[in-house]
C-alpha cells in the first residue's frame, strides 16, 4: 500500500489568515496528484489535478504547486474565509486508474 | 453537471445479511470506484472498475465483491455483513485518464448491528 502523508492533521486559523498544507507522496511511478475539498455532509469536490513537475494551479484564493522529483505538493489558501472550513484531501495517482488518498487536513476558519 | 447517485444515505443491516450498495453515474464515465472512509484512516479503496464487466481489487477487498454489468452502474456487495464493515461508503466515477478528477457520490453510511 502506497504512503501518502498530509500535514498538519488539523489547523485552526482566523478569518483573513493565509495558510498552507503539505502532501508528500512516492516520487516514482507518478501519473497525477489530486486535491479535493470535503465539506461536512457533502461529497468530496475536485479542486486540482496536476500531472507535470512544476505545475502550479489556481482557483480563486486557492492555489497548489507540485514537485514530483521530491514527492510533495503544497496547497495554499490566501485570506481564509469561514466557508473554506473543510477537510482537504490529496490523492496520488501511481497508475492510470486508481488514486491513493492521504488522511486529509481538517481546516477550521474562525470568524 | 455529472451526477453520481448512491441509492441510500443511511442503511442499517444485521450481521450475516447480504448487503447491496448501488451507485449510478449519468455521464458515461469508464472508471468507477468504491471507497470506505473511517475515522483516522482516510479513504481506502475497496474495488474499482475501469470498464463494463471489468473489476480490480483495491487495497481492502476482503469481505466485498462488486458487479458492473452496465456502464452506468457499479454495485458493491457485502456477502455476509459484519460489524467491522460499519463505515461510510463512497462511490466515485471519472472519465478514463489520469488527468481527470473523480466525481463522488454523497455516500452511504452503513451500520451493521
């Protein structure tokens, strides 16, 4: 079973703070790295899919970077808002089909 | 919007029962997946199917089987439910290709008593 590690496990920030989380994954047999946001009582929602070393993706105040050679990805949230509160999951694609998920980072943004 | 529909949101079954969890997607996706989510363990892959009638074991297939007779439907079967199969079950689908994200269903919380 592949090891996909996310840190921190949980994070509390104040509204307006910027924050970032880390995902580390195997640096061999890389196909893709995914980020998902999972709000309570909803389905996980895809944020980014990154496939190339050095990829940077942005969606509003959220962005992500990818380093496949050293096996890590960062997710950044600029100016956190209470509606950003969710669990953020990363997932490593080591083949063309399936993903291995990390355990997630639970973000709580206090108003 | 792509929709992945899981037949039940909450389910309570007795130990030893045969349980069927159904998942239907409406966007002609080739790949479908079943995960379970447990506190502290994250999402773990049970089975996946890359096309109709094709299936592959994931990381924790023991005690489960699957069926994919039609492209839009992927069923997870608990042959003889046990209490350690109490969990949240999530179905997902996507277009073939590693650069595509998953679309998830809303989950089925199964309790085995």
